[in-house]
């Protein structure tokens, strides 16, 4: 309740900028949900929000632009996509399929934006710049080759992977 009251007090004078420093630390799941929904609503209404957090899923959900701070220095900033591209990560597309999947993987590897494609048990796995741009050509290619696609899973790199890449994985003192 204290966290919610703190946020309410900060909004009383109708600021143009709201600074929130880890507002969900130590709160119950219902309060966390309400705080995140409120911040989304405020941001959608045009209020500028500076939000600090150690929870990467909160940052992905709430923030248009991100800054990663390590040892008191900003080591990277940009949109989620810009940060992911900066570390060279790619979207991973896992296709569950039957039929000539080896040929499907070879053909998928030739599609624009694809970095690698390989057959896996029950389908294929593709690494690409943008899964959203790849889905339609991938399905069309599969259909053309007589592959039956049962499912497609897109795994995008997340901010936690970016954070760990930029700041290191080792425990710190």
C-alpha cells in the first residue's frame, strides 16, 4: 500500500515527468500488477516516465527506450530492438513440421534475413534478423516443398540476455 500511496502522492501536482525508482520491489503480485497497469496508462496518456528496475520483464513491458547501467555508467541505450541488434542476437524460429524438412531447412536458409537454418527433430530451427518478416515466406516455402507445418514458435532475444552480455555473467562482490 505504501508504494501505491507514494505513486499517488507523486501524481497529485500533475507532473509532466514521473520518476519511479523500483516501484514494485517488495510488493505483492496484485499490487505489482496494478502498479504496472497504472504506469502503462500514464505513459499512454502522454506522461513521461523515468522508470528504474532490476526486473527486465517490467522494462520490456513498460519502456519505449532503455538504458542499461553498469557500475554507475550507462553502457548502452536505445529501443529493445536496437539493444538486441547491438549484441548480435537474432530471433529464433522453431517450426514443427513433417515432410522433407532437410530440404525445407536448406530452402529456408536462402530466404532474406536468415542467418542459419537447420533441421531438428520434428521440424527445423531458423535464426533470422526479424521473425515477423520471415513468417510468411517461411510458410510459403514450406507449402511449396510439400511440408506440413503444425506450429511455429518465435523466440526473440530478451533484455536479460542483453543485460548479461553487456555487464557480464559473473557474480559480483
